[in-house]
């Protein structure tokens, strides 16, 4: 199975002023596209993994750097474009909101915890909200293009991710330069909580 770059499904400028059009154009068309191209190349030498879905692949690639970096990159960005798709609810509701309150006390406390995960990730990586095996939700972060589905490589971050934030500089440098906190604050204005809720339901 060959992997392909998913369409964004919305215009590059749809997330302005929070995420600028040029960043979206380069991030999706160049960075993500390169992960897809390099993943397909790496799978040529690993034919046993070529039939797996992108999600299934994540648990199998921690020991193969080219697959870990590019397979993770493809999965992570594919999730990212969806959770920042324009429209949808601007806050969680129902069962997901209750799970967040249960784990963090309030939505604001969750946001603080998530922002801290993104801020304290040294260098490049991701912040995540995920559903854990005990049915609770939690926040964590992973380096590089790792993600919580990568088995032992996920460290203490094992969960099914339902919301992710790219904190690589390529995700924000054009608009925010070194101001990662401003980028993370802006992120909350573009999160599509309907998509996050659908991810939560699918993860159960
Ligand atoms: Mn990225």
C-alpha cells in the first residue's frame, strides 16, 4: 500500500490570523509531503509492513529510524490538519468534556497542562491529549515525530491520541518566530472540538 498526502480540505488562509497561509502551504505541501514520500521509500525495503494501515504501522516502526521519523510524521500531521479544521465546536462537550474535567479539574486546567507539555518539549516534538487504556484522558509530549502509538518508544505517553499540537519550529516560525507560547495560545482558537470528540469516540 502506498501512502499519499491527504488534502487539507480547507484553504491555506482558513486559519488566519492564528496560523498564517504561507506556513500552512509549506507545512502541508513541503514538510508533510516529504514525510509521505520518504515513508513510501522506506517501505520499499520493508515489504512486510507495506500492507498495514498508517495507524497500525505506528506500533511497528520504533526500531527502524526512517520509518519511525517518516511514518510518525505522516500520522501526526494527518491528525493535526483534522483537529485544526475550520468550524466545529470551540469547546468540548458531553462525555469528552466530563473526561477532561475528571482528569484536570477544568478545561482551563487542561489547557494549562497541555500548553506546558508543548512548552517544555525541548527542540522539536508534539503535545498530545489521548485516551489511556484505563478510560481516562491524559496529556503528554513526544520528541521528533514520535507519537503515543509507538509502543515503548512512546515512553510514558502510551495512549490513543485524539488531539495533537506540532511544536516544531516549522509549524510557527514564519509568524511567531521564537514565540512558541504565543503560537500555543493561538492554537486554542483553531481547535475543532467536534473532530476531537469524534477521535475520542473512535478511540474507545
Ligand atoms: Mn510539522
